[in-house]
């Protein structure tokens, strides 16, 4: 499961095919749904941080 944690407005502007939108401020309430499932979270900001950490 691929979860786009951006706001609904940002999600509506485009996302990765198959991603589900659950805004970051709501993710904690949704955690039980992911138990036992392989899950990845993403946002543009997160990708930027990872790239900076890897010095890209």
C-alpha cells in the first residue's frame, strides 16, 4: 500500500498511480488499517529531505 500523506488539495493535483491519500495529520487514526500490510508513506517534502541526506 502506498500512502500519499499530502493534503487532499495537493493529492488532487497529481500523485503516484495507485496511491491512497491519507493526510499526515490523520495518519495516526488510520494506523490499525495497515497492521500486517507492507506500507510506504510519501510526500514531496519527505523525498527532498531524503535526497539532501544522501547529498543529491
